[in-house]
C-alpha cells in the first residue's frame, strides 16, 4: 500500500522532532478528526479571494463569513507588487513520487515559469518560521524549480468567525534551491514514511478524518 503524505505533514513531523509533542499528538494532527480554527478558516477564505482576484478600489472583500479589509495596503505601493499569476497558474495540485511507496501531495498557490509562490495569512509575522520550513524545499523538489516566494499578509489576529480581518502589512521572502536539497527532502519524507508504516502495523488508520 502506498502512503499518501501531504507537504504540510513534513513540517508537522519536524515540529514533533523539535518539541515536546508526543507521537500520539502527531498522529492526531496528521490523521485525527480535523476541525479548523477561525484563523485557519480565514486563511482558506483569503486564498479563495486571491485565486479569484478582482481588484476592488475600496479594498473590502467578502468571502465565506469573513470581511477582509486591505485598505491600508491600498495606501501604499506594496499591494501593487503582489504576484497572483495567471488564472491557469493558480491552485494546481501535484502528486509526485520522490521515494518508493509514497505519494507526496501538494497544492501550489501560484506556479509561474520561474518560481513557486505561496500565500500566507498570519497574525504575527516571523520570517524564521518560513525560512526553516520544509514546504518550500518540498515544492521546489517536486516541481524542479529554483526559486520559491512566500507572500505573507499580516493581519490583526483572527479569533472568531464573521469578524473583519484587517490586513495591515505585506511581506515577501525568497528561497532558493541548494545542493543536496532534494536528498534532504527525501530523507525527511523517508523518516515520516517509516513512522506511518509503524502506525499501520499497529492497526491505526492513516487517512484524514474531516468534520
């Protein structure tokens, strides 16, 4: 049986290695019942707006239960440089076999001929969080590209559904492929795959449950 691993699973696994998270907690995060928080739901809604972007001079956008206000960015030149790609370059799903027995799955926000681009909505901008991530390494390995760009939209914290999400700043971070990067991704993926196979041998289901 082939294991299906999301790119986001790699960063969850790294957090498990670097923290006091237990193996059970990691299993629950990867394959337990999934209930998104308001902040997660706001991030999903913001991605939908960017995917179907139509410029609104007012800077106000409605999506799902949220109202997004980017009027502060409209007062600067920053919003003009946001790269949303062409419609056919957005939200493309890919499944790649970097090692035997594993389908590595990822959905890329924007892929242009020269770069992979990912959008983030966050209440607290911390560059190291992105610099140390497996996400950009995995996507570059999967797509054979050399440049990855994070487009980070910083907002006031999202604590409840239906609130106005005020986006107050915009940041970009560029990452580049390096020698040995693909092997690094393969090693991380292999270690996680071995753990998933262990769970399977214990009779645990390794499919995501959604609520």
